[in-house]
C-alpha cells in the first residue's frame, strides 16, 4: 500500500511538472517546449530517484523517465525525461567479408542488420558479381541478362540468412548515392565505406561513374566468366568469335559468308546501278590470256539471267613479235545466234612488241550467255582485254 501511495505521489508530481514546465504531445514524439535539451528536473530526494528509475515505460513512447543519479542528497537532478528515438533509425549491427558490398539482412525492434552480398570490389575499383577476383571493370560469374520486362515495382532486396560471424556495431561514412562495402573489422566494430557503385534517384546504376545514363552504365570493360550475355528475346550469346556470326545475307554485289572461313568480298564483275537511270546497271570487266599459238581466246563475262548486256567500249593491249599485227574480236550471242564482231586490227608492233587497240561499239548479248574475247597473230603473245557497258533488266 505504501508503494502504491508513493507511486501515486510521484505520478501527480510528474503530471504537475508536465503541465507547468512543458507540453508533451504523445502523438508527435520529441516535441517538448520550455525545457533544456528535452530534460525536466525535479527535487533531489533519493527515494524519489530510485522510485522513478523503475517507472521507465517498457514500450516506445514519446518520452521516458530515467534515473539521473543514485547518490543521495546531491545537487544533480534526481531524474530527467529523455526524448525517445524517433522513427525506425536503429543501431546497425553486422559483419562480413572484406571488400564485399553490404545489404540489409534483417530487422528487430532494436537493431538493423547488414551482411554480405555477392558483389565484391577490389582495391583497384574492379567489381565482381559472384567472384571475389574481378579482372575487368565488371566481371560476372554467370549469365548477364537484359530483361526490360522485369517489374520495376518488385522488392529492391530480399532478406536472406546473415553471413556467419559476430554482429558488431557498424561505423563509417561515405558519399551520397554510393553503395557501401566492408572496409575493415576490429574486435568491437565493423567498418563500411564507399564502393565504386553508384545509384541515382531514378534507380540508374553506375560502376566507376556517378552519372549513369542507363539502368547499368559501366566505365570500363564488362567481362562474363561463364554463361555469356542473355538478351530480351531469350537468346544467349556466349562468344563473339567467328562461330557467333553464322552468315551475312547479301545480294550479288558481295561474295562470302562474312565469317573467318568465308570473309566478305566484292563481287567481280561488280554490278553498279546508274543512279540517274536505275534501269541501266553499269558493267566494266577485264581479263587476260597468253598463248604461243596463233589464237588466244577467253570468256570475259557471263551475262546474268533476266538481263541483257550492252557493250559500249572494248579494248585490247598485247605483247607480240616486233612488226607483227593482232586481230581483236568479240563473240556474243544475240537472239540465240552466235555473232563474231571484228573490233579492230592493231598497228604493227613496235621495237618493244607492244600493240594497243580501243574502240567504241554497240554490241548486245542475250541473258545467261557468255562474252568471248580473242586475238589472232602469227606467233602468239600475251593479251589484256577490257569491255564496258551496262545491263538492262528484261521485263
């Protein structure tokens, strides 16, 4: 009964002080007025101090009663009212692996806990995901996936069992927006500091840069140690070597498949369309032959199907015996008939045995046929031939 009476007296005293010295708003913790640093002082009786020390609330409130001194008859206040911590800011505890980035692993009513992620940063700023020995700006032990269909509202982290080791008070500082990593441990504390990974307010992540422009911006090389790159369509690319490029689709102006075994090349003869008249597709080809006989002839061009060739100029250059002459002929097929066109006869060869012949012509060749050039001389020789003109599509 005495204890109940004493408690009632104390409660009345506390209520009087609260009404006369400050206003406490229970719904808004920490809003006290007319007090010095949130502390209210009452009397100096030892019995009052001991009793009030037992009156501390067991659950969070807007203030708590705590004993300030247990000594009797001193000038210090017997008790004071301290503001309770506002909001969920709790002491952070945890430990992990040096160099690993941290993540939230659990929460209680009195503490927040952090532990290891699978992301590691070495002293050179190289980042590894799934590996503690990165060799590039970003090294990933597994598939790298780009998936725009991922729900952006999904949880930003998941809670998993904490890393083994003691839970110690975590100390440290860093740069706004930077992710943290373990930087050191003592027997009583764990320490965290900046990594090179940055996240802006839009959720864009930068590695090696604090100004990312995409979901992931990497200032340096990205390395996949296994699994390759996975694209939004579900395909996976594990190599960029020759096997990754199976073939290149192209028209008749190119040759080859675009691989190391079959590189791309320009077709010869190269069909080039006349920009002023798309129906005209310019053609210019050359070839050569040599013989010790009187006749030297060779196919210089195969006319494509569904096209007609119009030859507009023909030339020959040869090396024959001094004083000899050479005949230059063109053979085509027109309307199904073979036609031989005598272009020109050369002048007698000079002391160096050189002859040249060139002439404008108008000679036609049917689709899918061959154009043959030939030279005749007494003892043979070596010849170079050239024709130019254009192709016309056959309706």
